[in-house]
């Protein structure tokens, strides 16, 4: 979520590249975060771009308060 906060819109493919992770695993995790209301997604052609929802932004600010 911190990566999505920094990127201000990022696809699952970009997340997988930056984190050197498995595309399918990251896709499933982003799906769960969308269902939980922490992320929102926007379709741009064939790509799905993920953004933090207002609730997700509050959650990220909470996480950052521990740094």
C-alpha cells in the first residue's frame, strides 16, 4: 500500500516489477484490498490502475505514524 501511495496510480504489472514479486500473487492481494475498501481501481484500456481509496489513505497515514 505504501508503494501505491507513492506511485499515485499503478498497475499490478508495475507493482510486480518494483517488488520483484509474482504477478498472480500480487493480483490476488490487490483484489482483496479492493474488496476491503482500501484500494480502488480504474480501467485504462486493457490495464487496471490501482489507487488508494480515502479509507486506504487513512490507513497508510496510520502506518506512517509508526515511523
